[in-house]
C-alpha cells in the first residue's frame, strides 16, 4: 500500500504539516472538554439525532455545559432539531464560533455550511476508472475541522451524533482518542438489530471505546385517540440480546409524535412535555449516562 | 489529481484490465434486464428496503420476473426481508447464483457474504495520516461484482436498494448508465424532507437519471386497538413540496406494524394482508411504476 507522501510527492509534506498542526489544535480544544460521548447505531433513521438533541437539552437543563457536533456530513439534521438552522457562523481570534441552539447550546453541523436545503454533499471520483475516491478523506477532514477550528470553550459534555454505517467509524473515532463512551441506539425490529449488532462489534472490538449502553428507541406508540400503547415494531427482546453481548441496557423510549413535531418546529420536547412517558424515559437514560461518567 | 495508473505503476494496467473486463461482463448481464430501478432516499430508516422488498413481491405476483440487489453494503437488510438469509451461494459456469427469496425472487446482498450477524464491513485507512481511504473504491468494487458476476438471467425488473447518504451515489450509479428510473422515499417529517431534498438534487442534476416519483412512507399509524389513523410524524404537505420540485407524487403508505413483523418473520406482507390499507397503497404505487415504464 502506497503512503500519502509517496503519492503526492513534494507537495505532500506541506499538507502533512497542516494536518499535524490541526491535530495539535484539535487536542488543545478537546482537552478543555471533560466527556466526549458518541451516539451511534449503524442503522439510519432510528433516532440518533433526536436522542442526541434531547440528551443535550436534558444535561443543559440539569446545569451541565454541553455542545453537540453533527458528524453526519451527508444527512445533517441536528442543527434543525436544536433550533440552530440558518445562523451565520462567525470567526474570532478564538476560532469559529458555533451556532447556538436551544438554551444556547453550541452546535456545529455541515448543515450550517450548505447554501441551500437542496445542496447535497458529493465527492465524486474524477473518472470512472479512478479506483479510489477522496470521500473518506473529505469526511474526516470536515470533522477534523469541526473539532479543531470550532471554539467549543470549556464543556462538561460534547455529544457527537455519528452517521449511519459502520465503515467510516474507525476514521472518525481516531480523531478522538479520549472518547469517553458510546451510546448505541436501536429500534426494536430484528432488521434493525441485525445492523446494530455490527456497530456493537465495531465499538467493542475495533474502536475499543467504552460502551455506555444501548437505548431502545421507538419502543411502542401511544395512540393519541385512545391512549393505548400499541406496537410499532414487533418487540423482540432487545434487553436480553444486548445484555447477552455484555452491553448495559439503558431503557426504552416510546414513540411520541410530538418529538418529531418539536424537532420540526424548533421547540425542545423536554421543555414542553417534561412529564410525558417519553420525557421520563429520557431522564432515566440521562441519569444512567451521568452515572457512567460519575457526574452528579 | 493523480490518476490510478500514476499511483499503482506497472501493476496498475493488470488491475485496469480486470476492471475493464468486469465492466464488459456487467454490460452483458445488464443488457438482459429490461428495467433497472433504484430506490433511494438519502436518509436512513425511511423504509427503502421494505419498499424494495414489497415492490419486488408485488411485481412478481403480477407475473413479472424481478430481482433485487441490496446496494447497502454497510447495513444490508434486504436478504432478511426477502426471506433469503443464510443461503449458501453457488457458482456455476454462468456465474454466481443469487440467493432465492420469496416467490423465488433472486436476491444479492453483502449480508450473504458476512460470516456472522456481528461482522461489520470496515475499510480502515492504514495509518492516521493516510489521507485517503479505499472506502469508496471497495463499495463500488463490491457492487460491480454483484452486478457483473451474478447470474441474474433475463429479468423484467432489477430493483436496487441504495444506501443512505448522497455522497456515494454518483459512483454507484455510474455502474448502471442505463438506469431506467429512481424511486425516492421520504417520511413526512420536515427533518427527513431536508435530507431527501438533497437526494432529489443528486438524482435530477448530478446523476441525471429519470425520476419515477416520490413515495411518502410511514404516513400515519393505524391504532391496532381503536382503528384510528393517528399521526406518526407531523404531516407537512409532502405532495405539494415534491410537486413544486417537478417530481411526481406516487402516494402515501401508512405505517403498519405487521410489515415489520413480516420482514422479521420472513413472510411477505403483501401475501398475508393484500387488502390492508398498506397493501392497497403498495398496489397503487406499483401501478404507477409500471405506467412509468409502459408495462402492463
């Protein structure tokens, strides 16, 4: 396997120096953040971003300083969920100032850089016969910049909402050697579990990062007409299988259509409906995350 | 930008020859398939695989020969949904024989190649400073093999279930220059629409492939207790915004928890519940897909 330097020749050392300096800045920024938490699932659409946003709001309401980083470069939705869309980013001597979402929570997302809703992120190989694309590189580069050039300041928690898929995770997590823990999200369906199992393998065996536990999201639906808790996905015994893999089970979050409405309208669900079943479930999970980090 | 040949040197021509031969085989195979349809959304978890599986079953029940290709290398779930998991693949003189799902529909998926449920697909850069990964390449290589080395035989339809994300789509679609049309899937939430808009841009402006139309999935939930059609996601006017983008609106599919149960248990929903609201919705959409291809 050829190395980057072999390929880019003389120009390479300059780029390598730049990357090195950026990694130094990144380390200095990250040293000011106590706990870095990755939210992952492998599968898309299971509610990673929604859980990231609500966990951030919960921790902030409880007096912790918290920031959120949308590591999904392709389908960024966290800025919208945090009520931070459309803000112009400013750069000061301290670095890029993140957008501020609900409760002034700092938010960084590719969404803040795209000129229109319709703009996709595309990295195209220059010719059909080019046998590599710059894709992995571009994604990691963008995240390295979000981590190294953003003025996060001192934080108790930085929550990273990871993209779906397993193949890109190693390169993302390499940027954060002191990742404190990963929170894994699934929905009850066996199809989802099949994909999520692969993520657990990645977290445990490849990334070797501590796993905080698994959250079962969309666990049932409360009918807004009759109040019955109905089945949304067939409920395999998620708790049992995840515990058999040696992963703590953190709890179930029932589906509440008001969460999606809150995300769309830009008002935090946990502020509007703190005593809902779903709100209570979030608080239980938040408590377990804090216990994991021995934070009171 | 350096070209593949510049990097790999002498060894490169051999690999390029191999790729060239593979593309010739791919073309010969694809010439025997009348209509290639890509199912995409950009967003994960909106039901691409479920729609692919049920559309394949519907077309097959109506007498068309159809195959399905799971282009989601990271989170393959189509083999399970088609009841084809765990089959051993055989190779004959004609090529790799695909697994056979419900109604003997041929299925190809990375899932059939992974030794255990837990095995993730990972392409890791060799060192942290290596500024590119082989990821894009590996994914395209796997799909090129699925298309070129699988003995699909003569088919009326090949349905491709594309992975979430927009950045990889151009390289995937380059493999199929005669792609007949794309079917775009969203759920009603604004957050999903934000991501799906990017896919529509990719389909229309970058891939320049014909768009069959958009399907609104998970459009409401029928309570199994009281039968009321409740809201699952807040229903923005999907039909209106998609038509304003010049994309036909193909219809709404309400959420039916029995679909997920069917996918998990390996029995086709459309065979078990043909007259359900959701079954009727699938038939309406199937009809529009066939009208698009002028197939009776």
